[in-house]
């Protein structure tokens, strides 16, 4: 199915919210995005990359090989990606297992045994977003290097992190250093399509495995930077909202289009009764507020209780911070339904601790607005709350970042507009944290229409080294 402009815009916004500078999440215009892109390129060119043979670096070669394996749902093969990763592990003497689920979906496991059998889990999803090659200036699965960039689907989301994790595991094995804690390298299926054969599969088929996890490191970190040498906030995700799908069906597309338009207006209506201050938001505001440039915003975040009792104060917050204090409905574009007719999927963004009860759903998607349209609600097993902020895995991650970027503000982050597999691992009892080690501006990773995904190689190479150091510190006695 051909994607609409609105669909592209929605998916782009979600990915930027997950990975990029929150300045861009607010919906800046094309001109500003382009200007930031030019600025980021100039900053990258000022870096120490001239004359470097990136193609000869092991971490770059491995990323190229992995990206060249099409693992998208529409045209790709996750099994091939899983087997590629398993081959790298086995060549280093690390036992690996590929769990083939069907002809094109698979999970991969690689295990290093330590004194403590409860492993640190290095997790990534194998699949990538579908592509239309005609919309790319570089072939999406060629992993072409055009210094200082590497282009290709998955170079950022999230095969770069996968290779950083892989190289950290290979380094541990090669070093021969005794491990005080076991390590599990884990690649899972279908995150872009709901994780039904990935993280959710583990919860259903291997719940004891997830309960045994000491901690999980996966995607979800946030970077705000004015420039590469001026980092405003580097966040490690410890919590996110709860996402549930409400689906409305009809044979009349125009009827659903009208409902969608009405819901987009309805979601703007907020009362004090809709506002909640969760522990997750309170935790973030306490460390995030002092880093704000705007004095009024800094003051607002210093008085979080006022934000949920004073509607005028609440409305002064940027939209992404408002989202951390309220439930929201987000209607996706109307699309053909399997079996005929049309459907409107409404993503229910609920605060931590909130269940999709009848009362909550009625407030977000009132029956008077949808009429007699049939509705269903999908309720996957999602964690009620975030992960502990005093866990050693989070503390060490933040400490490593402070050492590498002195003066940068780093801390835990509550992800408002996107969901990761952390929500499932947490439900299974495993603390899970979203962390990206790459100093990459959001304009360095995405173009406005979401195609031509790229990654700055200087930041990537530096991030791989940081990730390797972090993993060593988490599972050995080395500092």
C-alpha cells in the first residue's frame, strides 16, 4: 500500500521523538530542518574525519554487511539477518542459536557465561522499516559510504546499536577477562510491527528467561544538542507511556475520515481532571528542568504539582512535556481493512499506571463521537511503570557518559510519544533502559520524508568504543 504524506509525517515524528533532538519534535518547518541539516554537516566536517579510511574499520565493515541484508517486513528476510549475527558470534567461539519462527522471522541468542547467571541483556530488533527504493538517493540496502556518512535502511534504527553490542560481546570473549556477570546478546523479530514474534514471543514462550534478566540495554535514548560540542541533554530512557490500539471499522471511508478529524480536534480539549503527575514525570522534571534555557519553563518544571492543578500553567509547557501529564488519543490515517472495508486505528497513549478501562476509553474516544461503529481494543502485556532509576545498569551508563562528555547534562528520560520493546521486558520483570551511545544530531539521521536514512561515521565509531567500555564495566571488575 502506498504511504500517504500524513503517514510519513507520523512515522517520521515518532522516530525523531524516539531518537532525535526534541527541538524537532515540535514540528519545525522544512526550512529550519534544512538549515539544521546544513549546520550539522558543517559541524561534522570540522571534526577529525578527513583522511580516515572508515571502510577499513571492523565496526564499519560489520555495519555495512548487516545493513546489506534486507530485513524489512515487505521485501526482507530476518532469518538471514539472524544467521549473519550468529555466524559472527560462533566464529569468535561464542555459542549462538537462531530461533526460526517461520520462513522470514527469527530471533537470535548469543551467551557468555559469568559468575552471576542473571545476564546483562544487549537487545536490538532485527527488522527495519519498509522502503521504496525510488525515493532514495542512495540504494537503501547498499550501505554506501559518502564521508562522513553511511547511508542505508537501518544504519540508525537500529543496526548501528546492534553492531556496537556485537562488538562489545566479541571484545569480552577475545579479552579472556573473567566475567562477574553473564551476557546475553539478543536480536528479536518484528518490532516495527508490534513485536508479536519478538519480545512478546519471549514473554509467552520463555517467561522464565525474561524473569532471569538482570537488566536490558536497548533503543530509546534521547539527545538534545545545540552542536556536537554543546550537549544540552543526553537522556537514557527509563519509562514510557502505555500504548493500546483501539480500532474502528466501517465500509464507509468518509465516515471514518470524519471521525478521525473529530478526534484530532477532541484531543485538544483538556481539563484539570485529565491531568496526572506520575512518579515517572516527577523524576524526569527534577533533573530535566534545570537544564532548560527558558526561565519560565525552568520555573514551571520546578513546581510539578502546579502543572496538574493549574490549566494555564500546563498549557505553557511544550507539547511533549504536556504529553507526560495526560492520556491522549492519536488517530492514525484511515486504511483498508483486512477482509474488506476500512479501519481507523486510534493509538491510546496512557500514562504509567493507567489501564485502558471503559471509563478511560470513553474519555479519549467518546461513543457520541464514533456513533455505532464497531470497536475493538488490543491489550498487549505492557509494563505498568518504568524501570528503577537507582539500578546499577542505569547509574553506570550515566557515569560513563559524564566521563566521556564532561559538562553535558545526562540523566533518565521519560519517553512520551514512542514505544520500544522495553515495555514488554519490564512487564516480564526485567529492568530495561533505552540507550544510544552515538553523538548524532537528529538532522544527521533522517531527511524530512524519512527516506535516505544516514549515520555520521565519526559519531558511530566513537559510540561503538563507548558501548564496549560500558559493557566491560557492567560485567567485569575493570574500570
